[in-house]
């Protein structure tokens, strides 16, 4: 079920206002990428809040894309547009210190290091699933549109999402395999 038009339309308007349509990003602009991430999540059947988070995932920058549209101290501005649940997912995604977090994210005792605060946290299981799903949607968009990116990072991303598999929906995992595992014989479902 897609999110209601009002929050998504408002989010796109805010993305435009903050310059996302003018920021270069693989496959065009940051705005186009964000919309493709939202679309990917929708195809996987993600709930509306996660789809909105996909649309807005780059608002505070990320560990892999430093350009921020808003500072994390302005979280309420985004929350007013997309709602508290979606904004919390955006913040979690943006706050991830990938080097410290990725290796053990799916482990029962794995920690989540916040790059803004430097603290290691233990997000609720549903937020970890949201984080993993959004991470997959983001990276798969890049892998789909940029063959050089896929060649360079495909095997590493497949290994990452294989570790994340317990957190991923069946649709997300299937897409990870389809996009990243082409030519990788023996990969089990």
C-alpha cells in the first residue's frame, strides 16, 4: 500500500526546496535516486512509513554520502512532513557508522554505532529490519543503474546482504540475489 499522497508530495517538495533536484548522484540527481529507493521499497511491499523513509533517507547525509539537506538537530522539520515513525527510520539510517555496524548488525549481540553521537546502541528489532531493508533498497538502486558500481561493489554487497538476510523481507532478499548474484552459481535461496 503506497503512502498517502500528502506526506510523499510534501516530502518531494521539501527535497526540491533543499536542492536535492540539483545535487548530482549516480543515475541523475539525489531526488531521482531517493524516488527510486522509495519505489523499490514499494515494490517489496514495505509499509508506508518505510517507503517515506526511503524517499527521505539522505536528508541528514549518510556514512556513504556526506551531503546533508538538513542537520540532525533539525529532525523535527522532517518529522513534521513525514511523521515521527518515518523520520526515526531516516535518522537511524543516517546515523549508522557503517564500518563499526555492518559486520555484526544481524547478530543477536551486534551493536549499532551512531556516527553522530559516537555511542553504540541496540535499536529495536523492527528498526533493524527497517534499516536493513532501506540499506538494500539504496544499494540495489545504485547497482541497477551503474554497471561500474555493480562490478566494483557487487560481491561485497552480496556478502553484506547475505549477512543481513535474517533482517530482510523475502522480496528484498530475492532482489538482492537477482541484482547482485548474476553469475554466482550455487547461491542458495
